[in-house]
C-alpha cells in the first residue's frame, strides 16, 4: 500500500516546476541576497568581500561621513516635499479631471506622459531648462528683469529643490491617475446626498470623500515612498551629485562606494540602512493592509 | 405596409407633445462659460502647458543650430530648422573613445529589451497561472516573499547578484542583464498574471480538467487565447520599464554593451569638449522616443499597466 501512495513532492509536479523561477528569485535573490548584504555589512570588506567581522565599525564610519549625512538630509527634504506635494497636486488635478469635463482623456494623456520617460531623460531635460545661461533664468532676464536669479542646479543650498521640480514633473501624473481611480470608486450617491443637503463641494471632498479614500492614499504613499528611497538615476543625470556633494543621495552613495570607491563594506552598510528605511515604511503598511483584513 | 411607419410617427409626435406640456426635463443645461468652467479649464490648460513645456523645449532645441541657441530664447521656435543635431546624436556623438553615436546604445537596448521582455513574461505568466489554478503547499508563502521583495531597494541586492553572475560566467554580458531584468520583473508580472487568471471563470478550468487536459495543455489551449489583453499590458509595462532602466545597465554590463540610457547620460554629462546642447537634446529625445511612442499608441492599456504596477509599488 505504501508503494502505491503517490509521493507528495511529485503531486502537482508541473505547477511546482513552473514555480521554480519564482522560488529561486524569492529565496536566492531576495532573501539570500539581502541576508548576504546585511551580513557582510558587519565585515571590513574593501576591494573584495571578506569575512573579517568588525561589528558596527562600518556603521560608525558611515554616520561619521559628511557625504552620508548630506545624502540623508537630501533624501528627507526630497522625500517629504515629494510626498506632500505630489499627493496634494495629484489629488487636486484628479478632482479637476473628475468634474465630468470634456477632453478628459487629452488632459490625462498630457499629465501622465512624463511618467513614461526615464529619470535619465527627465533629469537631462530639466538640467537644460534650469541651465542659468540659457534656461528659465536667462529667458526671464531677457524680458528686462536683470536681477532675476533662479539657478537651483548651481546653488548648493537649494539644489535638491531643483531635483524636486523634475521629480514632481515626472511623478505627479501617476499620483493623479491613482487618485482619479480612487475618486471614480466613490459611490455617486454620496455626491447626490451632499448636494441635496447643500454641502459645498470642497467640504464634501475634505470631510467625506478624502476620508473614504484613505486606502487609496495609503497605497499611493507607500508607492511614492518606496520610489523615493530608490532615487538615483535622476540625481546622476541632473546634477551628478553636485555642486560638490550638495545633492548626493543614499542610493548614489551605495553605488559609488561599491563600484567606484572599492569600499564594499561602506556600500553594504549604506544599503542596509536603506533597507531599514524601507522596512520602517512597509511593515506598518503591511500590517494595516493585510493584518486588518484577516481580522474582518 | 406603411402602417407601422405612420404609427411610430404618431407615437413620436405624442411623446413630443407630452414633453412640451410637461415642461423641460433632465438636468438644467450648464452655461458653457460659467465661472466654474472657466476656472476648471483654465487651470487644466495652464497645467497641461507646463507639463508639455519640457517636451517642447527638447524638440525646438534639437532643431536649432548652436549659434541660434547661444543668441536666443530656449522656448522660441527655431528660425532655421536643421536636422544635423539629430544625425550627429544618432551617428557621431562620442562616449569615451567610441564615436558612433547613440545608435550603438539603441541597438544594445533593443538586444536587452526584447529577450528580457519575452523571458520575463513567459516565466511570469506560467508562474501566475500555476499560482491561480494549481496551488500547491507553500506557493502562497513564496509568492508573499516575492511581493515583499519588490520593496527591497535594489542597492541591497546589487552585489550578491554580481557574485552570482560572476560564478555563472555571465557578469558583464547581455545574457546576465536579461536574467537580472527577468528577476526584478517577476514580482509585478506574477501578480498581474495571477490576478488575471484568478478572475477568469473557474468552470472553464474545471471543464478542461474533467476532459483530461493537463497543466500545459490547459495553459496553451484555454488560458493563452483568453489573455491577450493582459499580455499586452505586461508587454507595455516591461518594454518601458526595461528601456528606461539605468542602474542595472550600468552595473551589469560593460561600456561596449551599455544600454541607451547609460550612453545618453555619458554623452550629455561628459566633461570633455564643447557642450553641444542641440545634440544633447536630440539624443535625449531619441532615447525618450521609444517609451513615448508606446505611451501615446497604447493609451488606456498603459494606464492599466501602471495601475497594476501601482498595486505592487
């Protein structure tokens, strides 16, 4: 009898074979790779990975490096501004498009097209537009306002806002689309009811519609946030981290130390910090999103 | 034979008469130039112009000669249209020692994108199908890990993958890069296909099983013919995503094989020589052309793709 019983491993064999790439990706690359990097961030690896463990030395050095601190500061400024502004702008645009207007598709197409472009293209276009000798500054000076100054890419204090302008141009279309989908998901009867009660439209948005769209907002925020942590190409293309190190970001720190500075340990420690930052965002979100659903 | 015609005519007439008696019906017609409409359309038009501005500047700059750029205003249309910057960007612009223009990067990108898109979609669609219809123990756990993996910053996995590829002898080759793209495309694509196959009526699958069809037969004969739209969505998602990639291209290939984005960045941000802004903009536009064309042609499907992508992040 034992001989005729099918072996469990071979039941549903084709499906298991089909899932092998997924299992390998999940376990070897995602789990294995992450564990490897975190482990080696505690070593003194330089040019090649070594297994000489030095405790938290790399992290101490990391947090004592001016460039890393500037990177973190930039990421915070960029991240907070990006989240707030892209949510606000995205929502306002979505609300405008949701007024049963004509040419909705045309407007949506125009507002979303930058999202199809790469960060490299985005960065290079805005580098050109913000070029002080030819771009916006020179055009406005040409109109006769000689003292007009707007050259964020060459001013270390505000360079990150120059990057923010480009990031917003590229990313708000996506937020708008998500918000528009959220608005369309709202029951139209709510609008009828509030109109009958004579509640002004803005109040309906603020007190009824936005609270109802909470899940959409949270998902959008998670998407924006996980994109912000990864921001790299935009900086490389638009400023190259400059002037000086004024617009460095953590992702660029990791790349430069791993593949150019030949200081792997620093790269591993910095990328582990990035992972930590993402976990701080994703884990509470996952609990809200999936933990709550199971209880219901 | 004319009776029905007359009858319907009278009915219509009666309807019209009743309408006239009952007064106007339906919502109050809006005035076209109400203050509200002027505000809405005015705002939207201004915003749309702002969004279009960079594209406009790219196009006009790429059609001007350098003297005109130095003299004039970047927003002004070209006085004298020249296509020379485009030719130069495509065939002559230099990166390092190579002076054969962006065409090299373009063909590299094609050679990277096409196999990556095919491989990643084939793997992910079969995988999503297995997850939707042939669930086995542990499948959900791996799937959850896969989805969470999508949130891990790529930087964390960059070096371990370098080691893996080096061990396989693929580091620096196009094959290696194709593998990397397939790996990182997997979470979103698997999710996309799994959700799609789950939404198909289960009876179809059950009927095919009763008739004795196996895993692959059901996939090829039942599922594939019904899922053309989702394949198109996945393709749009992957083509734009892989074409626009910079990080993997720069990490996992060598200068001869750099994709277009990397080469573009090297051309424009090179510190040597005189800056030729018109050539730079032509090169930028050339690189952006592929995703732009896909975007404008695919329309709604692109939106569906990013909405699906958004679920994962």
